[in-house]
C-alpha cells in the first residue's frame, strides 16, 4: 500500500507549445506517475508539442485557454465539469490566464480544489491590466530562490504558500559522453577538427537574445578564433536569424539545426550559451551541465541554481559586450571546459534531479490539499 493515496492531477496551460513549460509538464508528470497510481490530465490549446504529452501518458483535452473573454468563459465551464466528473484533487496552472479560468470555474459551481501555480518566468509584467488580473493560485512553486523572493515581494504571495522547487533533469536522459561518443557527435555535425564548439538551445523570440550568438560568431571571425556554433531551436524570429546568417556570411561557422533533440548537440559541444534577457530557470543550462558541458549565462532568474560561477561555467550581467567578451575568453581557454563540465555534471546529479523535483512537488500538492480540507466551510 502506498503511504499516500493516488492523486488526480489536472494541468492547465496556454497550449502544447514549443518550450520549457511543455517539457516541465511532461517530465514532472512522467516522474509523478512512476511514484504511484497517480493520474494526470492536461488541457490547453492545440500545439506542436501535443504529441509529447501523449508520449508521457498524459490525457490531453483541447480548451481555448489562450483566447479572449468568451473563450475564457467557455474554458471555465468545461473545467468545472471536468473537475467534478474526473474527481480532480488539484489543478496545477502554468500561466496566469489558466488560473483565472480555474477561479471562474469555482464561481460557476466547480469543486473548490486547490490551485497550484508554477512561476515559469520572472519577473513578470504587473503594470496596468496585467497587474489587476494577475492571480497566482493558492500555492506557488518557484523554480529558483530569486523567483521565490520576487513572487513574495512583487507578486505579494504569502511566503508560507511559496515553495522553491528547482526543475530537475533525469541523468539517464542526459549522460556525459565518452570520448568516442563525443567525437562521433562532432563528426555528425561535420566538425572533425579540434576547434571549440559553442551551442545555443532555445526559442527565437527576442527575449533570449539569440542575436548575441551571431554577434559572438562575427567577433570570433574577426579575431581569427577558429570555432563552430550549433543553434538548436525554432520560434517567431527564425526567418530573421536565417537571413542574418546568410547576409553575414556565417554559414561556414554557424549551423542552424531547427528544433531537434539536443542531446547529440550537447555531446558535440564545449560551451552552452544562454544570453537571455529574462528566464524562469533555464532548462538548457541544467541539461547541458548534466552532459558535462560548461555554461555561460546571463544573471537571470535561475542562474544560482544552474551555474556555480567559475566552477561549472560563468555568469555575467545582461550586457551584450560583457557576454561576448566572456565567451571569447572561454573559447580561447579550452582546458577549462573539461574541468567546468565535470563539475557541472556532478552538481546536477547532486542537486537538480527529477527525483528531487517530483518528491518536493508532491509535498506541495499534499500540503495544499490538506490545507483546503482543514479550512472551515
């Protein structure tokens, strides 16, 4: 018999879109289902990563949770019915609009199950209408200590209803390559010499500062620093990135790979570049470090959890010149990559495991359910 009864968990998201939120739901759900007879349901708008939900054993329901007021009302009515019919124990929300829909579902007569909100991006805009409509649920999961402080101070959530739970990765999914595997991965991308390889993994949407990677490539060319760049991802700025690579004559140095499983990319790499203007955690930093790759990232939310400055990588302010300058220094001193990579792989396996994330998240769930049950009706 399990120590705790199985839970019926309902995730609400804007949609099955490319990015860390979908990955978070899939990885967390997979880990949770492996701990017992828990059932997981998810809802949101149809998206390109919906297949990942199915592969993770998550039942998916299409709801227009990224729409306007009418769509929100329709979603709320559906949520109220689903919570009642499926005997849902809690709702786990991943954007502010789904929280509003879940609140509205209560007003429409839906069962008053706890609402959990994960802070996937910080800081969030809270001015004007966004501030008035922001609802962070009954409990907040903050993936970083910096995020926890922000949601308590600026988001005005009671500190005793916030839990810092860093994202975890499964080390079996992100192994450190052997020298043979590393050479094979580099040859797969046509890199058969000893030049350093720097990688970007993420969405092309401006806030990731993906242009800085191309700025770095141009600077390496100017300095005659032989290096290769692997860019893995997709997003609304894809055509702009393609155009700049062509105009700048960077095809010899830069490979634009589209969205692919990044494991082989990490195995071919010496350095992960994460130049974002805003982050919630930085999944790619944890994945790359798990594979033994040094990380250079900006000082955005999650940096303290994913990089030990000078030990597993480097951290710089959100400044283009500082980022490019530090990257040049790192690419010119390849002896440090193995040391930093080994330290990073060890750090992730000690502090950022999916097992730890699942256990801590289930603890939040049970505390929220117990708190709701103990409230006077």
